[in-house]
């Protein structure tokens, strides 16, 4: 991985990196411009899921990217063998034909 030096805009190479957490890695970079010689640290973070893992780690909680269709992901996950145990019924919003993002509340359900 390469990044540009924030000072001279030359390319800098990663010389080392350290895993801070499973989702965060700190990189140590050196500018390739000998006249600049800047060394610096940067962080690389995993921040969202584009396509779900086939072997998910339950301790890793990543939001789905907004472009991923939730229903498609739920169907893909339901087909995975690990999903066959302790399955919950789908929420109303996950059922076919549910195209609303609004939450409808029954007034009687809110009454004490």
C-alpha cells in the first residue's frame, strides 16, 4: 500500500504496520523523496461490509454498506448452514413486499 506524503506529495511506502484491533491497523510510512525524508504514521480502518463473510466472526460487528440490499443479504445468510440453528422469524420489514422505511405504531399498543 502506498500513500502520498502530506508535505511534498511524493509517494511514501509502508515500512511496518501493527494491528491495533481486528478492525484497525496502524501503518508506518516513509516518504520516497530523499530531500523530504518525512516518516509518519497512518491508520487503516475496516468500517463497513460490502459483501457478508461466508465464515462470520460473531465478535466482529460491522454495519452493512448503504448500497447493500438488506433483504438480499438476509436471504444469503439464511442459506448458510450456520444460519439453520436458532433462526428467528423475519421482521415485517424483511418480508417480500415491504417497501417502507416508516415504522407504523398501533396507538393501542402504546397505551399503559
